[in-house]
C-alpha cells in the first residue's frame, strides 16, 4: 500500500511529526511526501528521513495563504496524486488541508487531515483574517475526508466543524532522548529556566521577558532565534541563537525548569520532550498545553507573569517535592505520548475507514 503525505510547512512540529511517524510507516507502507520549504526548514532536510521514503519538493507551496491562493498548487497535487495512485493521503496543516481536500477525489480515496494547530486560533492576525481561516476550514470540512486532530483540545475544535473527526495525541521518539535523561540532581543556584523555538509572536517573548524581570536571581535561556528577540531585554536572559539539535538537547538537559508561555499551540513537541527529560514544566493555558499538563500533578498551568514567577520562587525555595512532578511527567509521556503508540493509532484509523 502507498501513503502520500502532503505537508506545506516542512518545518518545526510538522517536520518532527513526519520524521518520527514515517520511520515506522516505511516498514509497512510505500511512503511519499510532497513538501514545501519554509524559512525554518533545515538545509539538510532530506537526510533526516529514511532513504526508502520518496521525498518530492513542491515549489508551488509558498506559505499558507500563498499556497491556498496559488492555482498551480492544486494542479501539482492532483498531478502527483494521479502519478503515485496512493491508497491513503494524509494532509498536514491548514494550507495543505484545504488545497489537498479540493485537489483530490476524497470520495474515491482515503483522505485524512491533521491541522497541527488551526490557523483560525492564531492571535497574530486580525479578526477578519481569523474569520477567513475559519471559513476555509468550514467549507473544506464538507469534503469526504476524516480529520485527525493532534490533541484532545484540537479535536474539540475539529468536531465543531465536522463530526467525521477523531484525535491521536502527538508522540515523541523516546529512544532518541533516553541518553539525555539525568538522575535526580539538586536544583541549580541560581535556578535555570529555558524555553525553545523561534522567537515570534506565537511563543510570547514579551511574557517570557516579564517573567525573567520578576525573577531576577534566576537564569533564563531561550533556545532559538527570531525576529522578536528585541523584546527579550531582561539582563538575566541568554539567547542561544540557532544551534544543532544535539546542542539544544544538552542545553535542555542542564536546566531545572522548562516554560512555554505560548499564545496558541497544537500539541507542542518541545513540551513533550521536556517532560520526558524530567524537567518541571510551566505552561500557558491554551489548547495543547492544557491537554497535556495537569496543574500540580505533572507540571503547572499559568495565566500571568506573576503566576509563573510565584511557582518559580516556590521551586527555588523547595516548597514542594519537585521530583514527584518530574516523575509524573516522565511516566505520562511513556504511557500516552510516545511515537510507537501514535503510529499504531494512526495505522488503525487508516485501516478502519
């Protein structure tokens, strides 16, 4: 059987997802991936995949709206669909989800769509732009394709658009991360806190900076780079810039706390990895984050900079047993968010339609 994955944004979470799941799928299926280049796409992206996978770069994928509004994108997808003759098509992200569902005869082929974070939930655009994205999803949901959300929160949004929806939680490759797990160690003094990702509006650098200013005796690290790094002005913040994955994991390995103050998420891989590596995780109260974190059990959910700062000070003062939180988070990933479990669930869905 052949699976055709179509991914307009071949970067960050979508890229990580496809690398991990296709490693499993290629043992059972013939795998094709149509992909588009984004600024954060690694230059060596094809080398990250199993050599048996057929990777096809599509120049007509030009960002989200640029793809939706490009007639050539529809023709290109339909052309490769006819050439490959896949048994299963899986669309990733809003742009690929729209163009794919209208380029492929969904009633004749098993077509699945994973938003990886609905565009209409993004807060960096106008209300009119979000309404446009919602309209795109509403119209496309009428097509005979099944939506597979990447978290329970995303599923609730998907179900409002179409009852032909389900969800499979994102999972991570725990085998790759296992060497980076450390045995319980005393907290650093000063406390070490990090986040990771591109420094852009979604990741809320302003809030990160506000938290750092409220906890001046702690060391804050942002693993990444981005256009809004000028908002990170606190003296106790270090910006690493873009570093290799190995360097990023070593940095994460040597901190006490991981925070994710995002304005919106799908189900963040960075959070799952930090939980598996037994870091105390403090996150914003948004879809994806709150689907994973149970406040006070395997991490903490906060709404304001003051709340983040209060918990960080409690951690530094050892006002509770942080090792219990760490172990709960670690076990939660093993039981519910590992890539093998994710791949098995996708396979069952593929074969049940």
